[in-house]
C-alpha cells in the first residue's frame, strides 16, 4: 500500500493533539478545516483510525441540513 495516505476531519482538540504526534501532519489544503493526514499506515492503530473516521463522519454530518441528514441515515425520520 505504498503511497496511500489517510486523511480525516477531527475536533479542534484532537487536531492539536494529533499534529504533535510522529507521523501525523496537518492535511495539505485542508488543515484550515482541521483535517489531519497520516504519513504512514503505522502512525496510528487501526482501531483508533476507525474511531477517528467514525467521529469525522459525525462532525461533517452534523453540518448538513436536516433533510440531508435523514437521507444519509444520520438521524431518524
């Protein structure tokens, strides 16, 4: 999986903490919006990556209209 990078949005606090860790940088072009990028696949444990991506989905979904949130199944009807 050479060259594959993982990026995700995170909370302000997580952004500060994660960007201080080895192998995690502010995501190019998206750092202003609090996205981080894993430089290597071993920068974070798989379970932690899954948790952060789940949280990223929630952060982004909360900014959608109620109608779109229902369409993607984020909120119940």
